[in-house]
C-alpha cells in the first residue's frame, strides 16, 4: 500500500503493511518503512546470525538472556537483508560506521552518502525506515497500561506535553504517553545526537486524533519547520513514529518475511 502526501501529516495504520514488489526501488522522494517480526525459527535465526559482522556477533553474545540475544540477531540480520535488496550487495558484505553518538550508517563506498536508514525494536517487533539524501529516525514502543506515565513524563516531557497528557482521561494516558515518547525518540534519532538532546526542550503532539507534528524546539524555533513526523501503528498494542527531514514524500510500508 502506498500513501502519498505533500504535507507533513500522515498515519500508517495496522493494515498498511504489505509484501514488497520483486523489483524493489527507492526513489528520491520516498520513505520505506519495514515491519519485522522478531520471532524466527531456529534455522532462520542461524541464517541471520551468519550474515552479521564479527563485532555484531560479539555484541550478540554479550546479552545475558537468550530472548534478547535472538532479538538483536534478528533485527540486525533483517536490517542487512533489507539493505541488500536495495543495494544488491550480499548482506554479510555490508559495512557500517557510527557517529560519535552511536548512530549507524553505511560506509560511503556502499551508498552511505545517499541511502539513510534507522532501526528500532520493542517486544516482538522491529521497524526499519529508509530514505535517500535526508536524515531519518524511527522508534517503536509497546503500550504498557500499568506504566507510571505521569511520573516519567514529569521528568522527561516538556511543560506543554505534560499539560496535554494530564488533561486526557486516565484510560487514554498510556497510549498518549508512548505516542509522545516515540515521536520524541524518532526526532532525536533522526538528528543523530541521541539523548544529548534533552527531551523536555522540544514539543510534539500527543493527543489522540491529533496529527503527528514537531511543534517547537526551545533552542532553535525555526528548526521545527524542517521536519516531518509520521505516525505508525504497527499493531493494536504498539505505537511508532518516523521523523524525516523535509515535507514532500511518498510513504510505503512493507512487511519483511525473512526474505533475502
């Protein structure tokens, strides 16, 4: 399913995720987001593990719990498999470099100067977002109705966001909280500076039914107009968001099913 827009506001719903075409291309004005199940068979897990670099395999082995280890392998292996479809490079041959804040990118020789991507995973699912020649960030979170939303929001959200969150009916607050969190995380991941950007120094929308948007950045008010936020609904109990530089794009949502 394709969603076309020339403005900043769009939502990819649960039923938006479909199988990609055989001949997959990424045009300059497109954003592709892949939904990845982190539940794989043992043989599938082994196949993905074999495509990882030595440092990725070492990192995987550091996880104490097998579930965390397998989810890391699947998310990184799926990222390699998906990137290989665009670049026509063997997944195991892909090489990444990292900025000072840990954000990965492809090396220049493998289109790292044009193809941009970002990865996020939570619970049983990952999202991988790709575009060309513009910064991009993605985040996914599971909705936890028992999470101490108001207490955490008081520490990390802006005064405006706290005010909106507290004004909502109690049963809507968990979804609104995680909606806000994913939008803020997607933005700081797109910028590539992680939590060095204080979460309480910029505002995003979070109320149910309100379009995803970056409203204001305290230190640089003009910066907000440079970014678009896209709401993603990968499942009934999860929320997600993509932040991307610019405001004219076509969104495609694909389902990864273990293809190489």
